C-alpha cells in the first residue's frame, strides 16, 4: 500500500489523541497527573487496561510465535488469571488502606526508606526497559514497512513517535490516559477481530470449519504435561504466569496507578476481575490469528519471514489489501501506545514522588509542575537510548524477551512484597539494595548453568519465582544473622 496514505492515517490517529488529551487535561493539576483525583470510572479503566497490558508486542509477536510455541502461551495466560485475583483481593486492599499515590510507599511504611527507594528504583529500571522494548517493536516495524520507503532513517522514526507521545501525555497524566487508552484498546480489538474475519473469508472458512481447523491443527496444542524439562511444561508456565502478573501488574506503578485512580476499593476490584477475564479471551484470539496467518502462508505458498515478528505486518501490508493495511496500522499503534504512554506517565510519577520527594517537600503547584515536565522529557530521551540499543542487538521474538527481562527485573520486587505481606519480620535496611542487585545475578548464572547443575532442566519464565524466593531468603537470612549478632 502507498506509504503516504499510511502516514496520513497515522497523523489523523495522533490528531485524535491530541484533541482528546486537550479536552481531558483542562484544569489539570499535579494530582490529576498522578492519580486522576481518584475519580476514574472502573469500567473505563478496565477496558483501557487491556490495551496497556497487551501492547504492540502481543499484537505482533504472539501471532508470529505460534509456529514455535503453539498455543502454549495460553498456559501463561491462565496463570495471569490467578494472579489478577491475588492482586484484587490481597494487594489492592493494602494500597487503598494507605491511600497513596505511589504503591511503593507501602515498603516505607512496612520496612523503611531503603526498601522504599529500592522498590521505586526497581520499578524504574523494569518499566523503562519494558516500555522501550514495546515501543521499539512498533517503531522498527513501521520504519521497515513504511518510513524506510520514504527515505527516512530509523532514528527519525523513533523521535517522531516519541515526540507525539510526549505531546499528549505531559499535561493530563493519568486522567488523559484513562480516555486515550479506552480509544486505543477499541482500535486494537477491532483490528484483531476484523483481521480474523478477513483471513477466514479469504480461506473460505465458515465458523464450523474455522473451529475444526483450530481443533485439528498441529499448532493449536495448549497444554504440555510430558516433559518437566521443557520450557512449555504446564505447571512451570501456570506458576510463571501467576507471578509475572502479580509483579508486572500488582507491583507495577503504571498498572496500579490507574486502579487506585478509582474512587473505591470495590470498584477497583471490579475493574481488575473484569479486565482479567477479557484478557484471557483476547489472548486466545491472538493465538487463533497466529494459526490463521501460518495457514494463509501455507495455502498461498508465501515464504515465511526469518523473523517471526515480521509475519503479521508482512501479510497485512503486502498481501491482505488496502483496507486491512490501514486496519493493521491502526491496530498496531493502538496496541503499543497505551502501554508506552502509561509507562512514561508512571515513571515520571514515581521519580517525582519517590525519588525526588516533591510532594513531601511542600513545594508549590508551579514548582512541582516545572520539575515534573523536565522529568517527563528526560524519560522520553532515555526511551530513545534504550530503543536504539534494542535495534542493534535484538534477535528473539520480543514477547519472549519481554517476559525474560521481567523475570530478572521484577523478581526482587516480588521477594520484597512477599516478605512484607507474608511475615512480620523486619529487614536490615542498609543491605536491601544490595540484595535486590544480587538476586538477579544469582538467577542469571543459575539459569545459564541449570542444564548442567539440574540434569538437563531448563528454566522458563518461572525464573521470576526463583528470583523472588532468593530475595525473600536473603532478606530473612541477613535480618536474622544481624539481629542475633546485635543481641
């Protein structure tokens, strides 16, 4: 399809976002930016969070990953569902009881300043890398298929999209994101459903034939119980999914910032459970889309791209026709920016509240706003640096990279919160940051040498649980050891 038309669609899309941001940010204050004055409607948050959690990586990488992993990713998704119940009925009551704009204030209340700062820094590292990775996949694809044909460099494409994202988030914050995420989720889900319908019709499949194709396909195997050493082993993925959700959602300021913007705990819980069940359904649709994409290539004798993340865009932009190309571009943008813009807002919030302590210092509204905007711009620049790094080194399916990175960066947060919620023990505060750094290193070497040390066993995404357990044990051991010495 003509790249100029697609660029025009992008401009129209972002123009709509900017108009929506202008309307919702009228009269915005710093409290509006951080928690939307706790006036968000729970059903708007629930729908918008779909787009935030799924992202462009899900939109592109999950369908392409089907050839390698089959439908096994659904095992992880079922684990997600369990994790959302833990968030709704264990973590949310804690956050609402404390009435805090930053969820990491819990660590200060429970342990002390070192744990509090460590939690905030862990989130900043994890979310900055994760969000940049999510933006990277979309920018890389749009550059490869569209902007490159206009003679524009990859780095120009990155700057272009980051600048647009900065424009519609810098003022309204969470209040704006609740509405822009709603719009973008609608765009993503519409694109997903229309693409499935289009491919089914192209392959002359009615509903019954589509169900039969899914049922009998070699790619549609969901459950793997055969080999415990396999990364796709059922219990490994269920457990990993549950703890990935608890950490990447329940201990993540970006996701919880929107939840605690609801006016009551009950509404926040309704939001979380509604969102959880919708998420399972949509992920299943992405699996079906992946199967149909590979079926389409087989029937039409199309060469499958070397990089699985390129499969969907290759077919959408070069084989499916004009209208679906537009649908795809809208869908991929809609899938990416609810996560990236939310990450940018939450990172700004955490840095301003937890690291700089702007609210506690009693600064004026104008002083806080001035610093907040500077921080917002600095994180945008940091996104650019990380995206440039991924552009030069990334080789795997990015959904796999994202979950692997999450295992190392969010694991210490899981250990800290588990230690705080499940026990009444204290910590030896000065050593907490070192434990948070040491635990991922131990996990890295454990993961690297596990086939030798554990008789052929390979860690999958459950490394996040191991990471959390090591953090938990080190917190306990150092506290007990130093307590006994001091006594």
